[in-house]
C-alpha cells in the first residue's frame, strides 16, 4: 500500500488535473494516478485513489479544486500487515453485494443517519441526474446523452453558457463524492458486519 512521506508535507489546493501521485486528500485517500483517456468524458479526469487496502476510481471535473497534503518525496511502498483487515477498510464480498437488502439496511440506521443519507441522495439524484444534458449549442444538445426524445422546445432550454455547464457538472461530481464518502464509514452497519472484540492479553 502507498503511504505519503511526512517530510515537508504541505497543504495545497490544486485543480484535479494537476494532482500528483502521492497526494493525500482530505478524506485520507492517497492519489495513485490521474489520467484523461478516450473513455473519460471531456473536461474530466480519472483519479485512482487508495485508503488502506481499498482502492477506488473516481471521475472528477478536471478544474475542480482539491485540497491535498503534498510532500517533497515520492510515496514509499509499505508492506501490508498480516493482521485481519479492519472493518473500516474491508470491501464487501460478491455475495454481500449481490444479496444486499437496502430496506433492511435502511431499518438498521438511526433517524439522523436516514436524514443525512436522504439529503445526500436527493442532491445527487437531482443534480447528478442532470449532468450531461446541457450544452453550449443546440447541436450539442441534440447529439447529447438521452436528449433525442425531447421536443425541440425542450431541447432549446438545455443550451447553456459554458460556465454554467461547468458549475453544474462540478456540483454533480461533488454530490456523488459526498454520497460515496458518507457511505464508506457506514458499511459495517449497512452490511450487518459485527466488529470482533479484541482479546487483551493479561
């Protein structure tokens, strides 16, 4: 696993496209790579992140400002411990994902947790769903994702200035990231995992 060097570590804010290998995000994830390939939407970058033994890929707006801790030295390789993976870093198994019961998981949450998740889900479902609909030209709208069935009158309302499009796309990505980051600590509860009690040696 990658661990950042603590020497000369500084906090900087950079556009996502300028992230470097070894940067540490506010959530404690280490940047493994940043790329913009043929499959990455225009204006977006594909960022590979790692926290503990868990890796995830995120697609961010290339211009989104990210605050990171950055050191002068490249990250060093640290051998993974032989001990059992902590619940906070555990990934669900195929069976757990395939048989996941959202209703039961919801019932295990407190009213406060349900409200927090509900608000985040509403924001992502509303703003995130609109990402990709808006374009600078009517031709872009007509060629865009899921817009061919719209009436011409509706298509005209999807022509926006580039600044507005970028702001909404950034907000949609931020809403998705906030939803994902909020879920991660809840996995042991949502999947019904039980923390194993540590036995203290006398």
